[in-house]
C-alpha cells in the first residue's frame, strides 16, 4: 500500500498553512513544538490555535518569539543561504527529512539567485533568513514523514494579483520568486487582490508533489484544514489535506496528449526552433520522425507530448512556428515514475539530480544536464566529469 497526501489548495498555499493542515490531519503536535530547538533557533516557539474560515474549523500556526511577537526579524549578513544550509545539515534530523528540506530550501535559493543576478552562494534571503521559513519547510517535511506519506499530489494553485510590500520594494503578485518557482505547475487566476501562494508554499509544492491535478484514486482515511492568516471574503483561505492509501501500481498512471503534424515544406533549420517553442509552451517531450510525404517528398513528423492543460499552448506553438495548417491530437495515458529533485555540490556549485521512484524505490538517477554544463563552463572541467561526480554524490546521498 502507498500512503498518499492530496493538497487541496482551496485558498492558496503557504508553509504555515501546510503545517496547520498536517496537524489537523493527525500529525503529532509535539514534534512541531520541538523543532525550533532541534534547528538551533533559541527563543523561537510554535503557537497552534483553532480558527474558523467561512464556517470551516481549521488549525492556524504561527512561529513566534518567546516574547510573543511573530518570528522574522531583519536578516543579518550572516543569514545567507550557505549559513542556513549548514544549520540544516548540522541539525539532528532524519536523513530523508534533511535531504528533502535541503531540496526545498535549495530551490528557493536558486530562484532568488536567478532573479537578483547573483550566484547561489551569494544569496541573502529576507524571507528565508526568518525562523518561520526554516520551521515551515523542515516542519512540513517532518510532519509528512510522521504521517507516513510516500506520495504527494497537489491541486492547481489559485493565484491572486495586485502588489505586496517586500524587503526589495513593492512587488507584483504573484511575487517574482513565486512565479519563477511555479513554472511548469498548473495554476489558475482568482479574483483576489492578495498573495495566495507564497514563495515557500510554491517551493514546497514543486519539490514535494510528484503529480498535479485531480484527487488520486485512494481509500480516504482522514482530512485536515490549515488556515492562512488572512480571512478573505471571496473564498475560504485554507488548505485541505486528504490522507489515504492505495494499492501499489507499477507506476503512476497519468493523462497525456500526443500532438502531431506532417511537415514537407519547412526549412530544416527551423525544425529545432519549433521544437524549442513547443517545450517553452509546456510540452513534456518533442521529437521528429523522418517520413515520405505525398509526391515522394521527404519530410518529418513533428510530435509533441503534453499534459491536457498544456494542449492548446503547444498546438498554438506548432501552428505559429512551422508551416503546418493543422495539428492532430490524441489523448493517451502513460505510466510514470514518481519524480523527485535533489541537489548535490560539485566544486562549490549546485547540481540538481532527478530521481525516479518505483514503489518507493529509486530506480533512476539523472543529473540535470544544464546544471552540469553551467558548472563545466564555470570551472573549465569536462562536462562528463561533472556529470559523473554529481551522480556519485547523489548515490552517496541516497
């Protein structure tokens, strides 16, 4: 049997909301209360209370100082990503919890580095420096482990718009870090002038969720509601966690759409450009197959595989960037391994590694090529040696 947690993001997603929902679903509260001390956060505590959102009884979590104020003082220069990483590495945590927490925090650091144009090692987070982010991330991973969750599935994320005051100024919503983190994830706009998904929530969802979309087939066992601080008139600001179990399958069965078109009058130089446009539009994979067209003309079949939600953008990319007058499509299903991202260091640089799990077992390990290429460019080493070292580091981590 596989233990499943479905994140029903009714009002959005934030780290404290996920913590609260997991507590309401039965995770042990004492584990969360003990976490600040284990993370080396003196004077920090966790406050848990019952609240109501649109008539729904829910749990609300705050990370506070012993004096009663919310945690999150202005960051000091020492509160950089490397110092926070070392703090998590040195904490007495289960190794699987530590690895997943570092993957979430590392993804946050990488995105912030991209947005501000600095290296990952130079990142100084205002949000990440706060004690509440550390507790949110490590706490969420810890409580999922306490509940025995092996698979996380997440609903599409509702995004509000507007602006929010932050350390760097007044930012548009969703915040730049949130938008970058959610690339490739299903989202839907809602009529709210508010921040519904925080960077921490986006990082947790994109790292921990092995699938997105509808509630998966499972035997439902319990549920829990976690409330955000705001109380919106338009919708209940809650995250609901549905816990259940399912018989183990060979792999996850997912819906995909195959889109194809025949091309016999497109300049060959343009074919790779069209493939890149399809990937940018959300295609999972793109390939070409040589074919003989009418009147004996040599040509290619351009094929793209996409999720149903990305079907239209990918079709539009094919029509805009090729000479095709039409695109045929066929709904399909495929078995997929559970996927998880980890990070390893090679010569002081971060390299992401993709893990493929079958029935909880890691059966595929693949360093991210673009990360290996970037490290090779920065260090002058051959990319194959970077790839091999990242692979060895990932296997040692596992």
